[in-house]
C-alpha cells in the first residue's frame, strides 16, 4: 500500500514505512483552507491546514505487512477522525525520471462539506491566522515553513504560488522571523 502525503506527512509521517518517493498527483492543488482545532490550532483559534483542490507535490510512503494496519489505523485517527478528511485512491507520479510507471496511492482530502472547512481567504488573512495558531502537534508557523522548505529542497521545479505567497505574507508581517531546523524542533 502506498500513502501520499502533501502537508505535515512530508516531514513527519508518524508511522513506519518501507520506502518513500517524492512525486506528485494530478487534479488537486494545495490550499490553506482547512481549519484545525486539534493538531496545530484550538477552538478559539483554528490553525489552517491544506485540503487538496491541478498538480500537488508530496511524498508517497510504501507500507508493507504489519505496517499496513498500524499506519492506516494511525492515519484514520489523525486525518479522518480528528481532521475530517475523506480517503481516496489517486495516481502518484514519482519524481525520478527512471522510476517505474505511476501507481495508486491512498490520500486524505478535505472537502467543502467538512465542518472544519474554512474556504478561501487572502494570503495576508491566512498568514495572520497561521501566526496566532498552535496546537498539540506544534505551531502553525512550523507547518507552513517546513512545507515551503520541503518544496524548495525536494521539488524545486514545481510551482506552488499559494504556498509561497502565504509564506511571503507571513514574513512581511514578522520581518524579524528567522528560524533554523534546530529552533523548530525545540518548539
């Protein structure tokens, strides 16, 4: 079984896996339109997460044997029960040019019918909400910045204007914001 991640799963899957591949799925795009009152937000200040809505880059994780039941149980709680996401099978396209053909992967997708779905907002409004939101999995700023770093380092050929414009808006609000990977792990 392959599981595709496009948000925090790219750096913190939280389950055991056999292998991983960077690549993309078509027909969906990443948007900070999903509210979260558990992992990175609270009831008073929901964090903004990414439902898929073109082409989205991320990581596919291969799980085998005993890993399958454990990872699906974990992800069902993390993404479906707590996050409100639906499960779908999508065609995953590996990044490596000499890789095998595309294959099917499981993905969790938020829909507008989800009670936590917040919908479109300006980049500035999204950045302002990200700045003030945190939950049991960490600060919403970490979510945004780690995802932007993943895209820069692992998918430099891919454009994600939505993601990078929100990062730019966040930095303009907090011009003295400077972080390193070590400082994010301490928070």
